[in-house]
């Protein structure tokens, strides 16, 4: 169960990081324009 929890946490964390990075890039583009 611990391994499963770690796997889920890693996947969710990766998705959150991706979303945050995309949002940051969008903000940067908005600032540049």
C-alpha cells in the first residue's frame, strides 16, 4: 500500500508541476506582450 501511495503521489505531483509550469509560461508570455 505504501508503494502505491508513493506512486500516486509522484504522478499527482508531476501533474501539478506541469500545470504550474504551463501557467508560469502563460503569465510570462502575457508580461512580454
